[in-house]
């Protein structure tokens, strides 16, 4: 079965400190991995994705994520957090095998990131 | 481009009422889908469509119908609303060039309350 786990419901960091939001996955075939951010009362905004190639993916707003196949992880990182980064972050995976629902994204439960001044 | 648009933004229904949530995109995307978001549960797929005239069920399809008569529009119908359908509903679309690798773009959501 396909699944995504975000083990932390909340992450709190001080502004200027590095941040990490964790994500692990279980999927058949090669995974296509995505991070989305949701600000209050807004839709989901795409941050970055891993399809193939370099394990370190750079995305919007200074975020990056590292794909680790052996640990089946895709953690989201940022070297220096901003108060404006406070939001709900979702990790999602799309399996590549033909038996899966075409195009479907499997989402984690979300991690609420709070950056305090 | 307006991207993915959804109407209404908010809706309150009584149990048993029916309604249609509208979704439209102007990016010529062939793939469209509906998700519902509930606290602590992430997003769950309701229905999806890979092109006009083609729809299929997702993870939680019961109580919902869809149709896709045009590339642009993908309405979601609640046949007989129940309190369990209180949720935030998101429509998403992605381009036809690569269904598996392309990014899905989300609308702003419809917040539905069923009393």
C-alpha cells in the first residue's frame, strides 16, 4: 500500500535557525515526491518535487529537500527560517507503477511549522 | 491565467440537501481531481478525470458524483449532504505532458459545512 508519513504534527523553530520537516514514504515502483505549503485559508502551493537525478532538490522561497532512497525519506529543509515560513506543510508521493490510480497523489497528514521571532 | 478557480468559497447546507461545487481551469490541463481535507488526515482523493468524458473514483467517492463534459470544468456534486461531508474541498489539475511527473496545481478551496 502507498503511504506517506510526517512524524511530527508540529515543528517550532526560532527565526534564523535551520528547519527540517520530515517525510518518509512507502510506495511501489520509483517514487515521485512533492512538497506543498498551505497558508491559512488558502489552497496548496507547490514548493518542489523530486522526479529523478540529483538527490538534493531546490525549490521556492529558499526551501530544499533531500531524497534518500535507502531511508525512503524526503525531508524538507531551509538553512535560515523566516517568520513568514509559518504554515502547514504537506509531503506527497505519486507512485510510478502502472497498477496505481493514474496521477493520484498520496498526502501525509501535514506538519504545522511555526517560526517565532 | 486565472489558474484553478473554485466556487463557492463557503457553503452551509442542511442534511439531505444537494449542491454542486464548481471547478474550472484555464491551463488546458487534461488531468483534474477533487480532494477533501480534514484535520489530521491530509488530503484524500474523491474523484479524478484524465480527460473530457473520462472519470474514475478515488479513495473516498461515496456520496459524490462528477462529470467532465469539457476540458476546463470538473464539477463535484453532493447528492444528499451529510454532516460527515463537512470538510474543505480542493480541486487540482495538471498538464497533459506527463501525468506522473507533472505538478498538480490546486484551487483556493471550498469550505463546506453540513448541519
